[in-house]
């Protein structure tokens, strides 16, 4: 296989996964945006977390909400729990990596907030612990997952939303998570600010 054929395969696989996700997830993405808008309109915030490349997705969401997406508009309250290296390393050192997101949720989370989690695999004990603590504080969950995320899926309740990408590939799942994150930001801006002069 030539290098260009490998490039074509990467693009083709990515496009197919995105088309599959569109067919399965459009309604859930709409509902997720409405839940986030409802929280924001009720003076609540969006908390978000993930590991590795999923941390990048979490930070993309909080950055797009707090700064701006594609238009100038007021900042929206969003916190990526993945960004404070002093706190992250202190919690990991003094307690365990499993506590790295749950401890900040205990201190920052409020009833009515939304926790958005990202994982493209099934080895996320810190995400699992974050979900358990969020539930105890009456924080609803929007969980971005993939086909290999059974542990996280099993923790979600009927009140939560799972946006599960129909792919067993971690890379394809990550790519779709980024696209859906951008869709959510567009939908949030549309619902909150399209009436602004």
C-alpha cells in the first residue's frame, strides 16, 4: 500500500465513522445541547474532564464556552478539570489518580451543574469516580464514549445522556468527539444568542 493510499484510507474511515455517528446520534446531540443550555440559563456551569487525547476534547469544550466559538458573545461558565497541573499532581501524589476529577467536583460542583466526560476506551477509573461523585451532588452527566466504554456506560442513569460513537477505534472515536463538541458549541450559541442584536 502506498503512502497516499494510507492517507485515503484514513480519510475514508474517518468520514464513514462520522456518517455512522450522524445517523445514530443526531437526536442525542440536540438533547445534550438543550440540557447544557438549561443549566446555563439557571446560573449553573459546565464541568468537563477526560484523559489523554480526551482531555484535549474536554478543554476544547470549556475553551469554546468560556472564550467564544465562532461569534463574539458573553463568556459562559465552563471549567475543564484537566488543566490545573499543581492540583492534579497533588491529588495524584497525596491520594490516587482515581480521585483526580472527583475531588474538584466535590468542591466546585453544585446541584444543577452538568458534568461532560470524555473517554474513548474502558480504562478510566477517574472518570468513573467523577460520575459517582457527580451523581451524589445532583449533577447530571453527558458522557462521550465509544464502543469500548462499558464501565462508564454502566454507571449512567436514566437522567444522564450517553453519546456513544459507533466505533471500536479510539482514534475514530476521538475524531467524532471533537466534531460533536463543535456541534454542541454551535447549538448552544444558537439557542442562547441568535436573538442578540
